[in-house]
């Protein structure tokens, strides 16, 4: 680990494995003897085709994606998918269900209002988004075309620990996995669509990954712009127009790295270990630090916490930065602190944060 690298707890764009960055650096100006940077390659040339095909194959291995699912590498961020999902999956008058467990689920719901008839069948807003509902107790609209969830709410730090099983209920489950994508194994066959912006766990911003069951492709509303039509992207293997080539290449390097770590089971173990360390120091601080999220649904990726004495927040951030730990300020909508500890945050980073938190408490309690 380079001494001049900080421990970056940002929520996204977020830290990437240094070994991946170094690998990219080593082939930055001349990718594997091609005499070109990946940035300079034609997206239709054999070099880039090998890059995108390997990225897809590695992602399929990592998540064990069944062959009746397509993998698309798109642009526009997860936010664009908030519109693309209803445009592709329903007609303007179709009812659909949204579980709103945080700000991102709420944004997805609001965007869907333009393209179908969504209802919020559960919202955690009155409890400040600190809970996940018990799925079995919920009333779903019998005709709802799909059920949308945000698998991990990046701002509030609530994460689904298991997913509703809509195979039993004849429903399509759609999940925004932007902030816990590839952080643990997932049974892809439970989902109609999984989508994620890359910039938290798997790469730089600019790449959005969509994993979609093939039978759901090809029914887009007539007004759907070509760039939002899954059929167009699927038929063209994500090369209908110029894709975010360099970003896809970086995602590919990250997928390779995750496979080298032993796959997502191993990655999950590391993530649990890091999160446990951090939640423990919060819970054992006698109220000096507090995490408002119900214990059973605390995120492995984003750990929000407040200080008993909010007037110490600025000092906390300043002192942490002096020790090379940055981006710990909570989202502007909720305040407090937030430590995002995605796959690429090393255990050493969390150990350092925890030691700092204990020391800070000892000096300020
Ligand atoms: N969904 C979740 C869970 C997010 O965390 C974010 C961004 O932070 C988004 C959606 C929006 O993603 P993008 O900025 O890629 O549009």
C-alpha cells in the first residue's frame, strides 16, 4: 500500500483496489502490446471486444448469472434506470409497487410516476429510513407488473438481508443494487432486473450494469428513446453506440480481482468482518457514537453514525483527515458521519478508523 494514499470512505465514486489501479497504470499507454491506450481503441476493434467479453464472462462467473439473463453495460448512471425500468417493463397505465426504504428508492418511485402507475406499498420515511419491512406482511397490488426495491440505501445505511421471493408470487422483482453490487453472492434468478452504477464497488462512474431476464426484453413503450431500450442494447451486445470503454475495462479489472480473491463468498466474509468491527465500536461507545439503523438490517457497505455531541463533528472530520482518513461526512440530507466501506476498503482502513474513534472518544467524552 502506498504511503501517500488516503483511506477514502466516500460513498461513490469510491476507493478502488490499489493493485487494480496499478495494473491499469502499467498498461495505460500501451494496452498489452496493442500500442494504444484502451481510451484510444475503437469499440468495434478486436482488442476492445476481448475486453468487454471478458468483463461480461467474469461478471457472469462472479454472480453465477443464469444463461437466460442478459448483461448490459450502459451509461447514464442508476438514475437513468429509474426511467428505463418502467419504460421497458410496463405500459403507461400498468400498476407497479415500490418499497421505499430510503432516498434512492424514493427517487426511483418519483421517476416512475412519469411512465406508469406506481404505488408505494411501504415507506420507512416516518422512521427516518432505519428499517426494512417484513415482506410477507405486505399487501402487494395484485396486478402490479413489478416490485422495485433498493437493495442497499447508500445514504441511510439500510440493506436487505434476504430478498422477497417473487417466484412464488408471480411477480417480477427489480432491484437497484448500486451500492452493494458484487459485495456478496446473490441469487440472480430471484430477480427480473438488477441494476447498478459501477462507481461504488466495481469501477469508475460512467458505467451502469443491467442484468435482465431475457423474456422481459422487447416490450418497451413506443416513446422509449433508443438509448433506454434494453432490446437495442441487448441485440448489439452493449455496442449500439460508443460505450464507456475505459470504464468497462476498469470494471473488468475489478471483476478479475474479485475472482482472484476467491469470489463473492470470500468478499462477503471480508465485508462482514469490516462492518462488524465498526458497528461494534459504535455500539460499545456508551452513546458517544450512535447508529440509528435497526441492527438486523444494517448495511455492510455504508455505516452512518452520529456523535452524541454534534458540535464535535467538525473536529472529528478534521482530525481524521490529518490521519489520512477522508470523506467521512454524512450525506447533506441526514448529517452526522458516514463511513462507506465497500469491497476495496482494506481491513486496515477500518482498523485505523476504529482505533481513531476510540481515541477520539477517550479525549472528548
Ligand atoms: N441508487 C443508489 C442506491 C445510489 O447510491 C446512487 C448514487 O449514489 C444512485 C442510485 C444514483 O446513481 P447515479 O449517480 O449513478 O445515477
